[in-house]
């Protein structure tokens, strides 16, 4: 009996045996992790955020992964590295890998008219392409106040979600301006479905989640039990309250996915910093900022923002704002480092400066 009790306790003591979600800390980065822990916990405290999860890694290794605070305030469940958060617009960055795979396989022509893939989408004054959808230069509008964004309506499929905006005119001639558009990514997901000949979520599982080892990534189904999904909150005055019930089925590709910081770091490390699934040329395509017809640089590639960080290093990044959530993903493609941070609270300030501050501890010579 004593032996049996010891065996049953092993999963609690050793995360490798069970899904305890205990932190990961590389001993070579002990000082960096201590500094980063203090910084992240101060972010949580100062902004009254229920829970935060963070991960830092390289192309081949997770250096640090840890949860702070609560995934569920009512049940007093702590955030672990297995806790799943809403990605918001970081979903666009994840979707970009599926676009890259279809291009590599010769199944997607980036410069073909969109109606070649989605013939039922109404023709507009000007034709536009999958490339322009992915880079926000197609002229498709973004949200407006009359859109049913905060209601729990379930859209049966990608095509049904397009009805929110498919009758609207383009905002400008494609290629002449940049207009950030989650709806553009909804239409892009319909293109992905046609090119892959399967539904968007199935193709993402096949082409992205499984190859990149993203075992905790998937759709934020509002009507299903999702293991390890956090509860979502917002501030009402000085009080923390539950965020409104929403259904993100109209925007899986642009803002509807769930994931963990560790999955994001795995995706970027093995998939983008040192490509093992896509070719280097394809990753370079995703990270190439688009030029408008005027020659102006948009500083945006395929689901990624491209720029220079505060220390003069090249950075590739994306943030996600959504009901009950904030996510920020930051890559240093020339320095082999990735930072991912998530929170289960609307409207918090976790942006590029905060992600760069965390990265700075790991760049420090006396780490």
C-alpha cells in the first residue's frame, strides 16, 4: 500500500509525469528569471490583473515559463504554464504559418483575385488578393459600432461569418493604403479553406498546431468545456468583474484562438527563428513588410509587425486585445530570443515596452 501511495504522488512532485503546469526555469538564467519575476508580478499588482502567464525561449529551448496570480478568481485556481488564454489578434500571426504552408505546397497563389478561392464573396469596385488580405492592404473594413461583436452568437462556419461585412464597399483601392482589419483575416480563412480543401480549424491543426508541437492551442469554443481555459475579466470602476460572454466563431483566424505562452514560444523557436517546418524563404516572406503603391513602408508583413526595438535590435511582434484578454508576442529573429506574455483581463497595458523589458533581462551580460 505504501508503494502505491508513493506512485500516486509522483505526478504532483514531477511535472514530467503529470500536467501540473509547474514553472520551467533554466538554471543558467537564474538571475534573469528572478528579475523578470519581480517585473511581471509588479505588472500584475499595479494593474490589478487576475492572472499572467509568460514564457521566454530560444530556437531550441524554453528558458523560462511561469504563471502568476489566478486563472479563476472564484475558484481560486492559480495560473500555470498550461493555462490557456485568448490570443486576440496574435491569432493572425499563427494563421500566417498556414498561409506560408499553402504557398510552399503550391496550393495558394497570393496574387490571384480572392474570388478565385471564394467565388461567393461579392465583387467590389476593385479586385484584391490573398496577399492584400494578409497584409491589411485590401481595403476591407475593421469593426464598427453596429457590428454584433459582444453577443454570444455562434456562426456555423467561416462563410456565415463573412455576412457581417460582405456587402460593404472597400475603404480604398487595394494596395494604396493600410487599414488593419480582422475581417480581412476572416475572409483570408475562407481562402485557406478553399486552397486546403478542408475547414480552417482542421487545416490549422494539420499544418500548424501539430507540426509545431502546439498541444495547447485551438479554438475558443464558447459552448464547450476547454481544459485549462482561464476565466476572463475586466474592470468595472475599481472592481474586477467577469468579461461579457462572447462567441469568437466569426473570427477564428483573426482573433478567435486560445493558446499558452509556451506554445507561442515553441511555434516561433522551431518554426520561425530556426525553421524546421517552413522553408527559410517562406519565413522571410512572412516577415517582409509590404510597400504601398506609393512606396510607403507599412511595417507589416503577413500577420506580423516588423520594426526596431529600443536597443536597436530587429523585432518582429504582434499584440492581441480581446474581451477578457491581452497577449503580446515578441521575436528577435537575429538574436535568437522569443518572449510571450498573456493576461486574463481586458484593457491592460502589456505592450512592446513591457515585452522588451522582459527580454532585456535575458540579454543582460550578468544574467
